[in-house]
C-alpha cells in the first residue's frame, strides 16, 4: 500500500523520478479488476481534479475507458475528457457512464483540420500542460478474417481511420497512445496501414510496440485474440497476461448464477437479461443440441448448412467449464455461431453477452436491443482494458526498463503475422488441448 501511495504522489506531482514500480503491476491489476465489478456511472466533475487526461476516439460504449475508470477507484489519477464516436447511441452510452460531453462526430472530419482539432479540444476542456492518454480503437471490420474474400479488392475506407488517428496523435502529442484491433491488423494484408501509422509515430518521437493477446489471459471469460499497439516517448514494456490456460475464467464463472429465462422473456430484476424471441423452428433446433458444448446434430436445422464447411458451430451450445468463443454483435443469434446457452433452449441474453465480455452489472447501455448487442460485441473487454491501463500507468511513471527486463518481457511484433491469423489461433487452441 505504501508503494501505491508513493506512485500516486509521483503522478500527482508529475515528478521526474528514478523509481521502478513494475513490482506493483500484478497487485494493481487484481485490485483494479476487483474494483471494475463495482463500477457505476460516474458523476459529473468527479474526475475533474485528476492529473492525467484521457480522450477516447472511436470510443464505442467505452470498454477501453472502463479499465482506466476502474484504476481510478484504486488510485484516482485519470481525468475523463470525452469519448467520440460516429455512432450516436454509442456516444450516448459513453457520455452517460463517464459523465462527459456527448461527442457524436466522424473522426475523419476532425483529424485532418487543425482548426477542427483545436475546436474539438477546446470543447472538452483539454489542457496541454497535463499528461494525456489518447485511445484510438478504430472499427475493426475492415481487418477481420471474416472479410478475407474482399482482401484483394478495393481497400476498405474504414482502414483509413488508423491513419486519421495517427494524425490526431501528431497534433495532440499525448504522453501515451493506445490502439486495439483484431489480430489481422498486424497481418501482411494490412501491414501497410500499420507501417504508415508507425512511421508517423516515429517521426513524432514515439517508441511504438505491438503484440497480440488472448483476453482470457486477463480474466475475461472468453477466448478473444486482439492486437494491442502502444506508443510512448520513452522505452517501456508491453502488457503481460496474469492467467494461465488452466486458470482461464469460464462461462460458468461469468453467467452460472443468473436466473433462467425463456426465449424472448425479460428477467423482472434485470432488463438486460433477455434473449431474442426466436422462431419456433429455431428453438426446435436448439432443443436437439446436446447440453454443455454440444454441436448441432447432422440433419438437424436448415438444409443450407449441410455439406458446407465453416458452419460447425452454428446453433452450438457454449461449454460451462470453458471460456466462451469470441462475443460479437451477432451473439444474440444462435444461427450465427456457438451462441446458444449451455442448457437453456435459447440464444444468449444481453446480460450474458455483457458478462462474457466482462462488463460490470453497473454499466448502463443506451439504445434498443440490437444496439446493445452491437455495443457489447464491438467493445474492448473491460478486463483486458484493466491490464492495458495498469501496464500503461506503471510504465509511464517508472524508470526505463533494463536490458534484462526487455529481453524477458512480451516481445513486440516486428513483422506481419500470418494473413490468416484465425487459422493460427485455431492451431494454438488445438495444441493447448493436446497438452491438457
């Protein structure tokens, strides 16, 4: 506790120091993760006196910001200035939970105009004399392995958002920036976008490092592989996970205590705990799928799924004692993958999807049913964010790592990963199963 107090004093006073706080990472992460469970929407002005500014572009619902909000419950250091998103409902969710101005804008209309950037920063009360963390998790659909058939066609315009964020970094000059995306962001197909952004970061004086993490390593009850890119104007270590495969949190850990509900039924004590009102034919298919990880039996379900590879998980049930598959905005629909409840004859409820993403009960979503599932599926899992935020805070105020620490830390990805990283992930999982 004394070391944490010392860290806070260093942060508040913005001291030049020669301390190494890295021994605190594990303690701070687990305390932050515990505090995440207690999150409730912030009150207006509650972070106004904290010394480190935080701006979240492409904020979505605010999954990344939640990690920093959880740290504030241990060491109150982050000042939330705003989360900006082109989707109005997502921007409303962020504003509601973090008590910031509603920033519903297209980043492309801000990033390439000095006047627009200045006006934007003035609106949110930015102070260029204070340390700043800039988050920029650009939409990932353009990089997804599910879009491989389009990879040789015209570039997805969404990919230009990465370059737009690099221009924002160039103009705002934060102390730290973070980008999170699907693993394919670091693949050969999209390496040119990363390289262009990385070159601009280097020109601005940043050391940029990147790695691919399984969110389950940070306590998320879900197998979700993501690329994480971090930049600082000093050398630093990348985040490292805290859970081994045999320790991964499971579906049972996340949703096992929730009361049962029928398809289309709303839990009387939790408006998020309801699933879609499935067609009778859909429910009949699910009823024939074995409980606890079962697959759709041959000959059951739509005929269009027969003799077609790639649909083995459709209508499948989650396993109680394993992490969930990746939760996407399609998680409401059993016909989109392994999104059926382990025992109940229905797809996932919004609450179940949120918990499998590690959103706390106290987080409040705006919008209709589909809007909520979209926000949940597109979010950075908050527990992964806790790991990233903890690492950033410690590295920012620690002395630069020694060569020994660098040699024994998570290595940075320096060349493109396989263009089909999804197949690499499948291989990693298969290898782990053989070892168990």
